[in-house]
C-alpha cells in the first residue's frame, strides 16, 4: 500500500537578540534543533538574529567576510547537523565601503553549503512618532543591495526579502515573476509600525502574488531598550494566517500544501492577468 507524499514543513523562528553574539547563537541553536525535531525541512531566522547592539555603529565590529567567520561557520554546521535548509536572517558582511556593511540574508542547504545570498535592498531611513521620537537611519551603516533573489529548494521556489522590503510591492511582484511560490521575510519591525501595518502588509503581499509568506521576527524588548513587534507569521496564498507567535522567543511551523497553491493559481490566475509593467 503506497503512502502519499506529505506536504513540506517549514518553521519560523522568533528571537529577542542582544549584543552578545555567542548568547544569540546559543538561542538560535536551540530553536533550530526544535525546528528539526518537528520535522521542518526549512527554517527561517529573524533579521539581526546574531547581533542587535546599542547603536547603529556597533554592528561594524562583528562584520564578516562572505564565506568566513564564526556566524557563518555556525550556520553551516547547524544546517548540516540537522539536515535542514536555513534562511539565515541577516548578518553583516564586509563591503567596499569601510564604514558600512551589507545586510545579507544567506541561504544554506541541508549539506551546510551557502547556496544563495540576498542583500537587503530597501533601507529603513524613517522617523517614527510614538510618544517619544524614534529615528532610524540604516543607510548610515548599511550599503543597500540591488539584486532580486529566487532559488529552488525542497519546499518550493523561494524568494528572499527583509523587513522594510515588505512595504515595496514591486519587489514581491518581481519575486513572483521569477517563479517564487513562497517568500521568506526575516524582520525586526518596530513595535509602533508593527502594530499599525505588519499583518496587513504581510497578508497583502501573500494575496497579491498567491505566495506563502514566512515571516520571522524579532519580538520583545532588547537590552538596548529597543522594542520590536514580533508576531512572526506564516500566511498562505489566500491571505489566511496559518500560524502566529505574538512575542518572545519561540517558533511556529506548518506544512505547505503546494498542490492546493497550484490549484488556486489555476483557478484564480491573477499572475497571468498582469497588464502593466513598472519601468
């Protein structure tokens, strides 16, 4: 008696990272082990999972050269140990500008090899009114990327985006046009902007592109006193929130129904009805 193939399981990991890289990696290791124990084939870590310092300049001290460094060694070892594909949130990689880094989202396969890299394109240069004034200027220390990244994985064709990218639907349309069936979005949304827009934007990007959205967030009050929104979510192509974790460290996981996604795209072929192209 033959058994039907089960849908693929993915996991979203939520953290409350600080400035101690070793402590953050230890927390990530616990979550990755749990994800593997739950049968996940792919796990997504949040933005800045390995380091969130007191100030913008602090991150420069932990920059790594692509392919070399303790954070990347950790990721490769974890992927191989757990037979797990890992979307490695973001880590700071050296770039041509001496006082900046690239906010790089690396993808590791289950053999521990880095198979893709996406550098965050849209940088969070905003002022947030929240009783007190919060100013963010990522462009002071981050050199923005410019490449759209989609890659084949065992759980489907995966697009990569990071945090503030969520507000730019043209990026997600570009991912869908390159065949993305699911999009991983590591993030560290502020508490204020998250409460206002997070869920709406995630569901909109999923609905517009008939994609799964796997968001992995920072969620809590950090040692720097910064507060992030959390609410990591896995949303299906119809905009249904399948799993959600409000705050604190933990994980959510679910199985993807790719056959249902394909059926939805056939019955509701919005991606075939596009008439306008943004120059």
